[in-house]
C-alpha cells in the first residue's frame, strides 16, 4: 500500500539515465553545430555593438535632445516630454547615463527584431486557423516558462555575452507581439473587408491598405507589451553578461549594496515609464486617426 502514501514515480536509475541522455544529446548538438549557430548570429552582435556605440559615444546632449524629440513626436504631449527630460536628467546626475544608454540600445534592437519576427507570424496566424492552432500552444509555453529558464539553452549554445542575452530577451518578449497582431487583424470589421473585396483588392492590397492600418492600435499595444517584457528580461539577462542597468542591480544583490540597487532600480522604472507612456500615447493617436478616417 506504499503507492497510497507516495506518488508512483519513475525509477531513480531510469530517470537518471533519461536526464543523462538528454544532456548528452544537447551537448553533442552544441559541439557539432555551436560554431555554425554562433556564425549565423554574428550579424546581431555587429548590430548590438553599433547600436551601443551610437548611444554611448554620441555626445550626451544630442542623445538627450533626440530622445525627448522622439517622445514628443510619438506622444504629442508636453507633459510626457517634460517627464522624459526630468527622468533623463536625474539618471545622468546620479552617474547612470552610460548604463542606461546600453540598456536602451539593447531594448531598441530587441524590440526591432521582435517586431520583424512577430508581425509576419501574427499575420500568418490571422489568415489561417490551422496555423493559429499550432502556434498558440507554443506561445502558451513561452509565456508561462520562468524567465530564468530561457538563459539555459542559449548559454549552452553560445556561451556568455551580448548575443545570448539578446536571443533570450527576444524569445521572452515575442509572444505579445504575435498574439496582438493576430488579434488586431482578426478584429477588423468584416463589412470593411467585403467592401475592399468589392473594389477588387487583392489579398496583399487588402492586408496592406485595410487590415494592418485598422489593426495598428492593437499592434501598437503589442509593441508596448514587447518593450515592457524586453526591459524586464534585460535585467535578468545581466546574469549572462548583458551590460546596462541590470549589472549594477545584480552586483548590488550579490554584495548587499542597498543604494546601488535602489538607484539603478529607479532608473529602470524611469526608462520603463518613458517607453510605456510614449508608446501608449502613440497608440491612442493611431486609434483616433483610424476612427476619423472611418467616420
């Protein structure tokens, strides 16, 4: 009657052999194809280095003004622009400018890649229920997987550095972009699509001129969530060598430096608020534009 008090489990030796077989298989795969995979992702490393140098080597006043101008152009809100200026000024005054720019450059690259990958997949899901049925369970696993787990395979494949961190961040931040692109296109009014068909629009013309413009507010919500998740993952990715605000936070945890962790934590919050407010305001402007265009 022992099975009533303890759940029947696989024999320890069998379980140990299974784990060893999986680990050995992954290790053999890494040894056989690791260099090829690393070479495949080398352009990403060049892009990251270029982006980081652009943000850190450009005179700070130019970067300062450029960020405020971009936020103003996206939000058209003086309040958000002033808040951005105050946040950046405080970050610079407390000596966190370089680390912040490294984090911002990583977020921009990761967001660009997530959009480039997620947008086509979301469109494909919206056009095929079968594809949606296949990809949805994968997205469910990606969104429920603990963030630290993403670091294990990329480190075993590519080691420690920028590129493994970027891949982990992109994979972690990708699902919202895919889901909300799919949702936005599926929510486009059928009457509008029938009108486009009546005017003889091809599938590509209907997608480019009708579905994507009307779904753009929802797609922008996906971009917003992708940025927020990428920012959260960048801090965790500091454990595998991603530079930026995450490394001082990790150092503060390891050495119990309360003030160091607190200041850099506030800098991360400030950057997150800037991205969030600017992207949300841009999404609202798109929504109003779409509503006016459609009466």
